[in-house]
């Protein structure tokens, strides 16, 4: 595997380097004939040619192996054991207007907030973060152990936090993925609350990205299968261009697939036992996560190329400085 393939463009400096070395050879040869005279030119030329050839060769090797080192070659992947420490949880909440529907009491968004409060109380010691999304996703609270701050914000969730129109579940998931540190020494989970009505993006590709980083996504369908209108602040309901009231209902197909891809589970807020089932699932996963696991790591082999490059440079200096046959 090569991390920085564009570095190989640096090899195009070799032709100019060889041209310079060849000109030095011609110039040096002419100078030796002038300085050494005919009686010494043979011996001098023999040593000069040998030193020029090997110094040019070692300098070329220095450039080639330095470029190989900079390219970031990595060897075969091998399993490395690690022991997960702690638990990181990010709540990803859909705050599109449809989350104000009241098919779940008091409404979809408020019920999601209540479940999140219950999860924080039930899980206990962990780091928590919050990401919200509409047509775009933003991280509103980074991972923290300050549960009071997280709870306070979750209690104040509303659809006015973001002004971007639409619903993009992929954006919410990807923003949550970015919120986790690169290290995987902790157990990492995402709890996605949405009615499943994704109008933009591809949530399944985001789920694949989470899977690659060992992040489990549990999805929570925040809606009923029966269609209900979306209330507005003035007491009316959202209507389409034809003036008809728009009904919103649960679309759980993608939510189920997101959970399945990442090894998580799907839950629904219409289930009165949803919180208990979520906490039981987390307990089981946390206990299993305490066992030593394995991850694949690639062996960096750039050090070998760098060592050869430095050795070539050292040999170049020695060849140029050392006296040969007591001549030069």
C-alpha cells in the first residue's frame, strides 16, 4: 500500500541530476588532463572515473530511496491485540420539521430527548456527544464527561437549531464519525434518532464508513407507521403545493439496514420498553467489549528505504572525501 503516490513525481529530477553529473565528469576529465600532464593523466583518470562512477551511483540511490521512503509504503496487515477502554457515545438526532409530529407523545423530538436522558442515566460513566442534522449535520457537543451539559442541551432540542432545509441522515452520521478520536482504544457507539425520512445523501455509505472504524450504530425509529400531519406554530399543518396537508410516517427500511451494516440493532419509540431494551443491549455489548480484541495494522516499511538512502549518502561522502591510491 502506498500512502503518498504523488511523491513519485520527484523522480523526474533524476534526468537533470544525471546531466549535471555527466557535465562534471567531462569538466573534471578536462581539468585532470590540463593539471596532471601526460605522464600522470593515465593514473589520475583511472581513479577519477572510478570515484565519479560510484559517487554518481550512490547519489542516485540516495534520491531514489528517499523518494520511496517519502511515498509511505506499508507492508502486509497483521492482527494486533488491544483492550477497549471506556465507552464513547454520540447521539445523532434528526431535527427536521417532521420530528414535531405527535404520533408519539408528546412529539417525536421530545420523546427522543426523554430516551436520551434515560440512556445517560442508565449507562452512567462514559463520554457523550451530540450531533444534530437536517439538510446538513453539525456537532453541537463534542465528546465530554460533563453529563449535565449534555442533558441540558438535549432537553432544549428544537427544530430551529439548523436552518438548512431537507433531511440528510448521511450528513448526520458522517459528522458523528468525525467527532470520534482516531484512536480506537474505547468502545464507540452512535444512537441515531430519526423518522427515517432521508431526502438527501446515501446513509448506507455512511454506515459502511462507520463499520470501517469499528463504530456501532443503533437506530431508533422516532415515528409510527401511521401517517400524521406535521404541526406548525400557528396551529395549522404543513401543506404541499396543492394545498393538501402532508402526512409523515415512519420509513424504517434504511434505519434497519444502517444498524445491520454496523452490527447494531433497530428500535422503535412506539415500544414502551424501548429504553429498557436499549440499556440491555448496551450492557451486553459493553461486557463483550471488555474482552481483548484484535485490529489489523499495516507495518510501516519506510524506515528501511530511509536507512538505505542515508547509507547511500554516507557512502557518497566517503567516496568523495577519501584519498584513492594516494592521488586524490
